[in-house]
């Protein structure tokens, strides 16, 4: 008769989390600060004060971190930013970098 230890198997499970990507907005000389704040609130779901702080970071440092997401979500955010900027006549760009 088989004992309990004979029937048990050890299984090693390796859990791999998806890679994360940082999404940045890039500064330019044409996009209004109000529009950048609107993008940060509507697409990245930042509060007004966080959006204003990030907007100033973008203005002073040439780019600002908007969030960290999985690849698919980061790509979607980029497309949303570019679509909304184009519709509004602004050259605002967003980029993503692997974390």
C-alpha cells in the first residue's frame, strides 16, 4: 500500500509578474500647461494637485513620469495621449520605457 509521501509530489511554481513600463510626457514649446493638466487628470487619473505638480516637472525637466503600467496599458495610454493631443491641435508626445 502506498504511503502518503509516495503519493505527494513537490511542485515548484515560478511566478513571473509582467514587466512594467514607465510612461512619460515630453515637454514641448506649444502644448498649453492647462492641456497637459487635463491629460494627466483624464488619462492618468491624477488629482488636480498631482497633475499640476507633474506638469511643472515636465516643464522644468523636459519630461515627467505619469505612471507605471503593464505593457498593454502603457501602450493604450500612449495612444490616448497622442489621439487627444492631435484632436486638440497640440504636438504633445508620450513615451514609455521599461522599468
